[in-house]
C-alpha cells in the first residue's frame, strides 16, 4: 500500500489529474493480454515528461515502491501485471513523434507513440520501419522495445532490437542516461542500448528512442502456397532459405488455424488443406520477380497442391491482415486462449511442427499452430478454459514439453513474446544456472532495491525439466 506521504509526493510531481487510485483505473491496469494473470496496483500515474518520470522513480526508490512501466498492455507474458502492487506508469501524455531525420534516416519518438502511427508517418516520407508486431495498431514503441518485439517481416529485416539506435532511459535511482546515437558505428564501451532492449522494464524506463529507418522497397509481391502435408510445408521453409532466398515474410498456418481465421475474416482462405505458407518478397522489381518465380518452383517441388500470387495489393493486404488476426480469431473458440512462441532453428521447423502435433495428441488438447516459420518462430495456440482445472493441467504439461522439445532442437522458450512471469519458471532451462546468476548480478547492480517491474523474468523457483524422448 502507498503511504499518504508517498501519494502526496507523487501528486506534487504530476498533479491531481495524473494520479489515480480509483478502483476502476487500478482494475483497468491490473492485467495485460496474458490469460490467468492479474494483480491490482496501488495507483496509476501518468507522467508528462522525462523529468517527471525521474522524479517519480526517485520517490519510489526511496520508499521501495514497485514500478511497472506499461504501454498498451498487449504483451503475452504477463510482463505488465503489477504482481507486487506499487504503481503503474502509463505514457499517454508522452506520445509524440519528435523528429523524422531524412538525412540520417532516423525517427525519434516518445515512449507512448503507437507503432502503426509512427510507421504511417515515416512511410509518408518514403521511408520504412520494418518491425511489425501483430499488435502494432495499438502497441507502443516503448512496449515494443521492452519486449524486443518481432513480427511478420522479422526473417528478412530482423526485430525491434535491430532498429534501436539510441535511448533515453531513467534508471531505478532516478538518474537519466542517454545511450547510442544517430550513428552507423559506435563501439564506445558496453552496448547499453542493446542491454535495455528486451529487458522488460526491469532495468530502467525508456522515455525517448531514436530508431533506424531504411528506404521503402520499390515493389512487393505476395503468394499463398497450399499443402496437404504439414511436414512438406515445413520442409519448404528450409528449402527456400537453403536456396539463398530471404523472403520478407514466410508465414505458416495449419488447418485448424485456417478454419478459424477464415470464419473470422471471410476472405476466401482455403480450409480444405492441411497447411498454407504465406510468402512475400519485396525489393527491386526484377529481384522480386526472380525470387517469387523460384520460390513457387520450390513450393511445387515440395508437393504444394496450389501456388497462387495475389492479383492485387488489396488481396495481398487481406492475406496479411488475416494472418495478423489469427490470435483474435482463435480467441473466439474458448474462454481462455494460451498463445506461445517456441522458436527453433529454421532447419528444425518440420520436426517442431510434427512434435507439437504429437504432444497435443499425447495430452488430449487442441493446439492450433501458426507463426513466423521463416525465422523458426512458431505460435502453438491452445483454446481452453481456465475454469477446467484438469484440462489446464494437461495444457500446462503440453506446453512444458513443447518448450523442452524446442530447447532440445537448439531453440528457445520465447522468440518474441518475452519472459515476464509466464516464462520465468522455464528460463533456467535455456540459460542454465550460470546464465541466470549473471542476469541476477546485472539486475541487482542496476536496481538494488528491486523496484523495477519486480517478479518478472526471475522466477522464485525454476520448473523441473520434463523428459522428452526421441
């Protein structure tokens, strides 16, 4: 609970209108997009600038009050649930695009800028910001940075981390630092910019970011390949990469996902096939034409039953939108939808898809699989009901085995959703005890009072490993 003294100090910084301890405001900020995780904060605070953020943090550090920085709450790892109370910081006032620098190809923004709004602004100038998380219509840039968000274009262009050039960060003691700059090269000291990206609000609060832009690709084409064999679709992914073609997008959807997405989107997606690959290439026209022709040949060589290029940008956008809305469509099936993001090397995609199906059958649960197959990032998704405790036990056991299988295949427990609370018990499986010790040392050096998003990333106890047989 916040003491009256702390409340008065916070109100003095931000004003009465930007401090709320109302039941409604606290409830709204008690959960994110992760099912079955919720906790009430003591208050919600809306800072107006970096100096106010610094003042808030100094007060909280002095009184050991937990702080949870929050964007739009779209994350899927319980990363913004205030599990230890304290305050939630919301950046609705800090939502401006500060500069689009066409000479240095950068954009500088405040933390609360909506991702898609920024993308539209830079595209209006013929520039391109590639990271495109499915939540980009409502997610914020600082949220993307905190989680190191990916997206459909990650195979060719990389993820958020690859576009963050500079940050302004408020540290847990209230001091303000600036990292990086508008530079193509900078090896002066530790790379604090990259350390902050993906740190999930546990090391500091991003209050400004400078992001790299690139020229807009001159052309783009989209193709849909249909398969009656899941493994053949998965093998195609590896074959395309092995042919030294890096498409902008290479997405996978299995039949259960197709059925639900088509019922939701109604754009004519085939539902009588076992899987589809959504493939997109961009760049110079002649390169796009050549790559699309070769990828179509590879799809047919791998027994695709149909390969069709979208006839218009409207049709292509419909396909992309349908893929982005897969989670929304699946969420209609059951009261609870658990979406994960196990990731493996591209060469192991076929094995991972097969394993997911076998695990679903073993634990008698429905798992729909889709994802960024081109970068090995699959999203096995289970429609379930948290009120059915017996089924939830099977669901949790199934996902534990999926994580273990991914690690066994040289992969990881999360490719883009982050650790938060959801994956924290599994993190030691990936990093080992020694890796966890290094991370704890970094956390304690930055945040000795453990006020920054406490309870995330570091679990009180690691999950016991499951036994996965060949």
